[in-house]
């Protein structure tokens, strides 16, 4: 059985990105379950400290490619380093973040290796798969679980015949956890100067404008989220008022973002951020599976909806049947009175 | 300059029901209303903008799908594309992104040398964003993903502003290259009345696996490493749930409870 490999992304400050630490935590579980090593690859410039910071997350081997041409990230140099590494190491499983970097790199590598790649997984498990036609059984296979098509279904994808099995996962979906602060691993240098070629320089970065992140709802303890049922951008203002009163942040469904009710950074769900607040107040949200995938781990859920049968009500601790535009002002009043 | 746009006709995911899926986990496309994948339309606009700036360029639209996908090639013609075809063959059916990108890259290769390929970042029915980079790899082209703005183009290079996680960057690629376009890019121009009149009756050519040079083993379900093992209609784990009427008393009690539990 071959190993589990995580492609690690770097932040602007040259540290390992949260998404990659989350993948290492999941990768550690998978590697332990399979009885194999957890490996990581870090490609960048002056990344020794970043590479070593991976050991507490249970990484056994870190492959390090250190070269000025690898920072900031560009597709071709990273593709060349990581593609070659996977070809040589033949890992069983490779995980990438479903970030702008991972979604740029992973498909190109999957095409090069002619292997499968499942995007935006919400769960990864090891299991058995039996081919319905041939009856052939595949043990210790990666179950790549993701909500699919239209919102009412969850699909389990397998790649029984080809290796590696590759998947991308969005930031915040998996938990980041230190495995063992004293865990020791190896650093294995890759000869980047020998691998990279002039052809890898076909795309040049002319300039970069890094924005301070304006909105970050990922770690908000309270979230007031609105769906398409809020009706308009103006009505969304009430959610901002409500959130400000109770010390929360405003989130939204994809439908609400697509309708222009609020900024894309507030989108919660499979293709947005995943949140685990202590309180989630869903206003005018029906509860498509993609949205629930991003919030169903919330400690308490309140749903405010005119439809008593909205799917989200099934996972809500409290359902208030009514129009959010009426209920929220009443809720705000009740809250103010009880604070006195 | 020879420009290709890769486009997909997709089910309108705003109007999807549970019976949109077949028992084997593939999509029952026949049952659904369809649209021109939105980001592919924006890719078409970027291609037409390049053509505006580089007179003498041609824009060819390629789509893979059932014969009815010809509708979007026609739509692209009305908006300014020079030609296009549908890649349609039962042997393509059930393809995952790897088998899809193989068929499409062979179709592009059948056109001879191409300077620029544009496609949407992702299609709204799958959201995988994989086919663009995979076509680029198969054609050994540099890729620029997440393009928001065409900054400059010449017969040697293209400059694009692309989206990063927390910001943007301007990159310049030598041609030929492939560009994937996001929803932040300019919307596509409308169909021209005179083009509507001129091309309304024109047949859109259909090409099959026999028209492009392909290894049949790498097509369709056979050429797809990913398999759908299981599809579940989501049955929610029922929590102990309390339904409240929207009265001042109920909300008073609820908010008091949340404050006492230190949740609010």
C-alpha cells in the first residue's frame, strides 16, 4: 500500500495555508487507517520553516522544492515539480485544497497522470467498493463524498482502477488539529534547479495586488444568514442590523449571492465557506444540500421561514414560521428587552 | 489569429428537481431546461474582444453534448462567432472531466494550430473547474485560470488580470495559451439582428469520434477513472426540533433562553 500525499499551499507570509493544515489532519487519519506514511510537498522559496511546521500535524515526510521560480505560485513550475514527484512516488491518495491554487493545479496534474479527481469533497473515508458489473472488489478505497447536481443528492465517487486517487477539499470543511507536538518527520529536498526548464516560464507575473481580506465569516461565533427568500438587497440590510445587535456576522446562500443581495465572500456552502458557529440563524433559507454542507455542524440552528416544511427546518433546533422581515424586528426587540 | 471558445450547454440549475438524475448517477439531461453556461458566454465575450482588437481573427465555438447543444453554437454565431460545431457521439456519453477533456482537446487539435483558447472557469452543473486546465495540459499549452479582465493582447502574448484568493495579479502568457474566464469578467454582447437574420437557418455541423483522431478506449464511461458508487437522496438526521409561532411571547422566551445559555 502506498502513501498519502498532501500538496501544501503557502500564504503571502510564506507559511503553510490553513487549508493545507486541514488536509494534513485528514491525511493523517487516512494514512493511519491504511497503515501508510503521510507525506506532504511544499514548493516555494525559503520554505524550510514552513516545511518543518508540518510535523506536529502528523506529517512523516515533507518533500521540499526551494527555488525563486516557485514563488509566488505559478501553474507550470508547480505542475512540473509536483507532477514529477507523484509520478516517482506513486502515492495512493493525493489531496489538494479547492482554492484558486489547488483548482488550478490539481486538474492539470490529473490530466497528466490520467487519474481521477473529485472536486469539492465534503467527506473522505476509506471503504470497500464492489464493481456492479464485474463483481470485482476493491478494498481500502478512497470514498470521495460530495453533494452533487441540483442540491438534493450526495454522491460517493470512487476511482477503483487508477492511482493516485485525487480529491480537492474547500477550506474549513475539514478540521485542523495538531496530531502530536513532538511528532518527528523527515525533510526530503527536491532538485528544483534540475527539474525546472525554460518552458516553465511561459507565464510571467507582471504585478500582484493583494487585498486585505475585507470579510471573513469563517470564524464568526454567530451567523445571521439570508437566502433567496429575503427577496432583495434592501431586505438584506435588516440582517446586517440584526447581526450587529447580537454580535454576529452576515452569511448568505449561493442563490442570494447570485441574486446580488450581498458579497460573494459571505457565501456559505459547498462552493463557499464552511462555518461552525455556536449559533446559526437561517433567514429565508430553504436549505439546499450544498448550503447545509457548509453549516450543518453549527452548534445551534434557528430557522426563520414562511414555509413550515423547508428542508432546513429538519436540522434546525428551533423553527420560527413566519416572514423574516416581520420576525427579525420582533426578535431584535425581544433580545433588547431581555438584556435589560 | 485563430481563437477557439469551449462552451457547454448546461441544465439550468435554478430549476432542478430530484428526478433530474438517472439511476446510475448520471444526469438525465433530456428532462431539463438548458442554458448557455454563463461563464462560457463570458469566455466568448473575451474571445470576441480579442477579435475586435486583432482584425482578421476568427472565433470558432466547440461544444460537446447531445445534438441539441447546437443551440448554443448558433447563439454564439448570432453574437459574433465565425463558426463552430457540436461534438456529439454516444461514445462520449458518461464521460468524466478526464475523458471530456481528452475528446475536446482532440477536437481542438483537429483544427490545426490555434493561438488562443477561451472557456468558462466552470460549468454550473458540476462546478468542478477541471476541463479547462485538463485541455491545456493535453495540448501542452500554458493556462491562465480565473481570468477577470483582458488587459492586452498581441500576436505573441496575452496579458490577463486574474483572481487570487485574496487579490488579483496580472500575468502575461506567450501564445498559444488557454484562458479560463470567471463571472467577474464582462458580460457577453447581445445577438446582432443582422446576424440573426443571416444565420438563423444555418445548420450547425455535428462531428463524431470518427471525425477527430481519438483512441476510443479513452472516451466516455470507459475512459473515465471516476465512478459514481452511490447516490443518496439526502434524508436529514432529524434533530429534536421545536417549532415556534412568530409571536412576541415565543420570541421573548427563545431569546431569554439563548441569553441564559450564553449563546447570545
